[in-house]
C-alpha cells in the first residue's frame, strides 16, 4: 500500500515539472499550401499524418498535458519541427527544400514516417500503400519543380 501511495505522490509531483511543450505560432503566408502547389488529396494526407509534429498546427490531445507523456510529446514535436516545419516552408532555401523533399520521399516510401508509436495513438495517420505512393510522387515532382526554379 505504501508503494502505491508513494507512486501516486511521485505522479502528482511530476505534474509540476514543465514539459517544454512548444506553442503553435503559425506563420502567415509561409505554409506549404500557400507557397507550393499541393494537390488537395496530398494536402489532406500530410495534414492528417504529418502536421502534429511537423507544423505550427499541432493538435495536443488531453494526455499531452500529463507528465511524463507530456515530456515525450514535447520532445517529439520539437524534434519534428527542427527537421521540417510545413508552416515555415516559404522561409526555406532551395537547397533545404530539395533536401526535405528527398527525405519525405525516402522516409514515407520506406514507412519510416509517420512514426509507428504515433500511429498507435492516431490511427487516422496510418498511410496505405497508395497514400504513401501519392506523397512520394508529389515530393519527387515538387523537387523537380524546385530544382528548376
């Protein structure tokens, strides 16, 4: 019984430690849909499978406010935004866009993204083979257009 009370006490105490959860700060006129041709179907797929970690439009579910899960989510979102923030696409250099599009093509095509742990909690983010193929084709075609700019 003492162990249960101690664990409950620790759980309550850790709620007072900040998670470092990032804020959403959308950048007007810089998001990928505004500055790049993104077909509606592809846009819908990346919004549902990628935006929570890779944009300034993260949806934070109730459990993202409860430690220690809040710490993990904050880490993942911060890390995801460091690598790719669709909300700031218009601020990227040509070289960065090409690198990111290549990464999208590779990681989505090889089922490395979205992360398996994310899909466990967000079944709507699970991409079918045809969805992955569509995103890969879009990324490859967009890379060609960016290269020609």
